[in-house]
C-alpha cells in the first residue's frame, strides 16, 4: 500500500521524466499537471483512488481527496492541498514571482487547518489516517535561471525565502520540526529559441503545527 507521507518514491517517479517536466516549467504554472502526476502515482497499486478539486456546494473544495475501500465502505482517508511556488513567471527571467511566495503560503496555511472531526465531505464519510487530523500540503518549488551564477545564488535567495517563510508560518514535515524540500532535479538544461535555461524542481509534503 502506498505511504502518502513518504514522498521519496514520488520524487523518483518525477525524476524519470525530468527533461519533459523541466521543459514544461518554462511554459507556466505547473500545479495542475504535477497534481495529476501525483494522483496517477498514488493510485497505481489500486490501494487508493483520488477525487481532485472535490467538495459539494458550500464546502471547501479539496485539491486531493484520498479514497480507500474498507470493510464497511469507501472513506476519505486524507486531504491534500497543493501549492506551486516559483521564482519567475513562465520563461521571463525579468518577471519576478518571488513576491508571491508569502501570500501563497499564507493561503496554504489556512487550507491546512486541522480537520475538526470525522464527518462527511461530499458524498463520503471522513476517516482520516492521521491521528492528529492533519491536512497535508503538497508543495512544489520551481526555480528557473538563465546563467550558472543565478543557479549558484538559488539557495541564498529563493529557497532560503521559502525556508524562512515556512518556519514563520509554522509549517513542518509530519514527522519533524521543520519543513523540508526534497530535490527532484537541479540545474536541468533546457533550450528554448536558442536560449539556455537551468531548471530546478523541489517538493515537500508539509503540515501546520502551531506548537513548532
């Protein structure tokens, strides 16, 4: 059965397609595409099924509702919300998107508030696997640079800002006291109209804990 809190295998799944994914990072926001990749990955062994952008009228629509068939029916076992952080818009290295990071992460924090009680969401009863009733945040961080110098400055700027903001907003991994990002690939070479770009993708699976 897939372990939703261990993203290592998902990282390997994405890494196999790094040339395609890195190219697509130049075309625009990739959140929906990467969510679909996660859904396909998590459902491969038929232990789970997923509804995306799911919820009835008046409910918060969840990016990912993880469904599992149990002895007494089909239940929602986890909620996962996705966010895509990036340093630029599309392939425009002069079109800064870093100023959006904090507002996007604030939005994610609100979405990751602990699920209050087991009840229905849409047509399904909620029986979360997480004893702490965590809602998980699947975070994708995309960095695109045009020179190797920009690549060297990456951790000092973009990812350090993510780390700092995640700490201030009380994000963490489900089993640790900080919010980590795992590298899928770094410095992937992509060429477009004769221009060279160096593309990085990292991901994390976070929760919010006000005790951090």
